[in-house]
């Protein structure tokens, strides 16, 4: 019986990365490029000059690349999602009357909550 070499996957728990982009930024870049391609095709079919639509798409593509790489460098793998979630957390709650607080009931331990 010959020795069978088994390959070992050493990157099992590592995040996906491609050319410096990590995780969800690869998806953002892919979707953005498809949208730019569709915008170019639509503008060309509408009769806008090839050069004008090509230069505009190239410029928008450059801006999109720079923005995605900047977000990747600034926030990292999960930082953008955390940043967006943090923006939705309120700074505080305003209670204008004491009746709200007085009517709160504490749960009593040992009682069945279902009946």
C-alpha cells in the first residue's frame, strides 16, 4: 500500500482575503463593479458617447475602489458592521413622568410566569 499524501488546510479559521480586502468588502467591491458595468451598458445603449460613458465609469470605478479600500483599512473585518450598529444605539432615554417608573413591576422569583 503506497503512502497517500493528505493535504492539510492551514487556513481553516482565517477570514477570506483577496488583494488586501477582507471579508464583506470583497462582496461590496464585486456588487459595485457589476452595478458600474450595468450603468455603462445602459448609458451606451441610451446613445451617450462611448468615450464619455467610459471615462465616467472609469472615474466612478476608481472612486469606488478607493472608498472600499479606505473602509477596509479603517474598520477592518467586522468594524463597519459594528460602526453601523453603534449609530443606532440611543444616547439615553427620556422619561417625562414618574408614573412610568412607578408602574414597573419586578418579577418575583419562584412564581410560575405562565399562569
